[in-house]
């Protein structure tokens, strides 16, 4: 019988079935990455990480997925499980980076200059002022300034409110899916969304008054 | 929002977030027609929704997606390398322990049948091999017949 070259493994100890299982696992991880890496990158930006941090966050999330994929038991949808891993990982990542390195600058808000961490795809860098003058109407600039202000307010929310609001308002998830991703009761999700809205409105108001 | 309207809050929110049944939605709309505080609450949520929509990022570019895929492959390769190195070291440690354990058993029981070698490369296999050895029946070597004590005569 001809050996199946696909069944060879580096260590020579794994059986053909084991090697096939490994390849199936690697293929599954590859498919997951292709389907979800862009979505998790978007989630990271929505949660307030900047572009570089979001890329680092995606890396961390999928390495964690690779380590934990064996613990996925199929009680929840794979996407829900993946988002749960992502939310927890990005929360830790954010805790390590954002608060230490990027406190909200009210002077930046007042001048309307972009904050590195606003997560939007707006232009940045030394040419920004010129570009803005040339290409953007006063209305566009106003929208941009408002987005900085909203980001600053979101950054001041505690993670549980920010996450609930992001999943509802920016990811468009249902209460039930949010409950599954955050691993809390649906009533808790409803309460966090409501309280998050109240707090966000208060923070926005206080920032505006401070300007 | 005044107190009588607080009981409306969960239904109002469910309606605003597209979570209400058709019947509930109808009742909420009827209430909103009559209730200015609830209309104000809904209006404030609408303004927040509009504000939050400003944070909606663009789709990642192909360049970003490719860079992330490349970095992930690199990270995965590093991870597999460090895992196999760790496993190799654990394997060596376990093998050393087994040799020590084997030596002890030989010393204790005079002889220990070492039929065949144990092939184990992962911590789990090593653990199973150790368990298997420990569960082997103790086969003591027949002791040499006692020599009669020389009479000295
Ligand atoms: Zn009312």
C-alpha cells in the first residue's frame, strides 16, 4: 500500500488520523481568521482602541482562540463564543494600553484636532489642517469634532456600560446575543444599556460645559 | 421621565431597540402620542444613537487585513515553537523522574520487570506510562534457598 504523503507528520509519532485532525483544526482556525479578523478589528476600534492597538488586539484574540478552540463545546454559536473571547481579550488589552497612554485631552477637543485614539478613519498628521481646510466643509469639521467629543465621553464610561452600548448601537446585536457574548442575564444587559445611555448623556453634557 | 412613566421604561426601550412585539410596539406608540416625558426620553436616545454612529469605523483595507493575517501566522509559528520546546523539556524532566522512580522500585522490590521500553513524548503519555508501571503486579524474584548456618564445627 502506498503511504499517503499527506499523513506524514514532522515528529513521526502522530498517527494519520491525528495529523488529519491537526490539519482540520488549522484549517478551521484559518477559516475563522479569514471570516472574523476584520470584524474583530472593527469591534476593537468601536471599543476605543486606536488602529495599531486594534491590530495588536486581533493578534491577541486569535492566538487565544487557537489555544482555547478545544474548549468550545458548541452550546453557543461559534461566533458568539469568538466575540466573548474577543471582548474579554480586548478589555484586558485596553486596560493595559489606553488608560495609561492616552488620557483625554480637553485642549485637543477644544481645538478640534484629531485624537490618535478616536478609532475613525479620519486623516491625521501634520497635513491634516491643510487637508481639512481644502477638502472639508465647516459641517464636516463639526461632525469630526463631535466624533472626538463622543469618543472622549465613551472613554470615560466604565467598560461594562461601554461594551453594552457598543454591542447594541454599533454592532447592532440583540439583547439576547449581547447577554450571551457578555455572559450575563438579559435583564443585566437591558439595565447596562439604559444606565449607559444615561451616563453617556451626562458625560457629554459635562464635557461640553467644560469646553 | 416622571414616576408613572417609569413602568413604561422597559417597554419603551425594547421598542426603541427593535425588541418589542408588534402588539407592544402598538401600545408604546399610543403612549408616546400622549406622553411628553416619554417622547423626550426617546428623543434623547435618538440623539445619542446619532452621536454614537459617528464612531462607526470604515471597513479595514486589504492592506490591514493582509498585515494582520501575516502577523497572525508569525505569532502562531512562534507559539507552536515555544509549546514544542516546553513539551520537550517536560518530557525530559518526566523521563528523568521515571528513571529515578524505576531505580527506587528495583531497590525496594529486589527486581522490577522491565519488559519493553516505554515510548512517551507528551506529558499525558508520560503520565499514563507512569501509571501503567505503577499498576504492574509486583513479581518478586524467588529468593535463594537459605543456606544452612555453618556449624562452625
Ligand atoms: Zn410616559
